[in-house]
C-alpha cells in the first residue's frame, strides 16, 4: 500500500549507463554522495553471491559509503530473469523514495534496464522440452552454434546477448519459437512501463582506445587477483554447468581449469570478449532515447562536473 502511494507522484530518478569499465561505479557514488542518493545496481552477474572478482562489483568500502541494492541477492545456482530484476528493482526504487533519498540506477545490462523502465511483454508459456533440447544442442555443438541460430531468428536479440550466455540465448530462442515471433518484436507489445518517476538518463562515452585500455587492464587484474581460484571454488560448489559461469571472465577461467587454454590465453580471450561486449553495449545504449552522453570516464573531473550540473538542474 505504501509503495502504491509513493508511485502516485513523479519522483526524480537518475539512470546511469555505459560500457563495462567506463567508470559507472565511480560516478554513481559521487552523485549519490552529493545529492543523498542510493544506488540500484543494474548488472546481471552482480546479483550473485560468491562471485566477487569477475563481476567488478563495488567494493565493500564503496558499498559502505552509499547504500547499494540488488547486489548479492541470489545464489549462483538460482536463475534471475529480467522479470525478476524488474520486480526487485521497482521494490528497491519505492523503498528509496520512501526514505526520502534519490534513486540512482547504474549498470550496463541493457535488457535489465529495459525491463525496469519499459516493462516486459507477456511471455508465452514455458517450453521445457524445447529448452532442454536447445541446451543439449549447445553442449554438443557449442554455444556459438546456438547463437547463430538466434541470429537467424532474431538478429536484434543476437546483437544484445553475448554468444557465451547460453541461458539467455536459449530463452530468446525458446520464446521466439513458442510465440512464432522474434523476441524483440514481442518486447514492443503490452509492456508494463515504470510509472511515477521522471528520469534523467546519463551515459558515459569514453574514447574507444582509452576504454579498451581500461578493459584490458581490468581483465588482466581479475586474473591477478585470483579469478581462476574463485572460479574453481564455484565449480566445486555448483558444478561446471552453473549458468553464471558462462559470463565473461568466468568462462575463460573455466577453460583454464579444464586445461583448454593457458592462463595467458585466457586473459587475452577475456580482454577480447569484454571489448566486444563493450561495443555491443554502446550499440544498445545509443538506441535508447533521451540519454545525455558524457564524453569521458566516470572519474574524469570534467565528466563529474557536467554530471553534477545536469543532476542539479534536473532536481531544480
């Protein structure tokens, strides 16, 4: 009841997007500290507990500075769909507003953000037998074979979903075949859009060479900090088929554990994978309407100053 009353008004909401390693965490923290905000993470891997090194979550110190939401809310063997995220995020937003704080959604998972802001379409009934056949196909013929199948069914969805994310690829194919219509076409139908908020959308747009260098450094640092060892602990507890282990960084660490490549090769693959992902993120977010693009990284003085001015003007 209280949440419903909160949603009757239009409350300010900051949405901060950008590619991996562009500095979203740094800028979100600065905005939250300046304007009394709380941060809602929009990251499809940061939702999982026990996955620290490969997720680039805000540190415990950073989480101590500003309240964060939707980090460490599920175990790695639990599925968290875009619909689950949207429901939890909307509950978090309502709670933040109730406390008189400014909600700030920050992250790079475009599908989760779209589910939160624009809502989801009514999904067709689950097709468990089809889903298992698709998973078996991926296990037999490889993740990229399945991704190529998705590209034929729905090119836009294939561009938005990484080829190694078998779970999301399977779901997209399943929904497309079950509804006899591309997943992205269904997204436009019957959405339950977020109401009760007026939104300022900010996007980080560093120069590509600089972004790629930051990505390379971050990916290498993850392995230096013990990503393979963290992945080994996760495999021991949840098995190789644990879905979050198909995410970037972890999938390369799994290859090391399976002796499919050396640590050096895994680092190079992770760097390339994250650079490719950053390119897809840029394509996705540049299609979003109303984003104010900040030319630089989240810790740059000029970017911080411009963002602060924008938020200040937005809040009036």
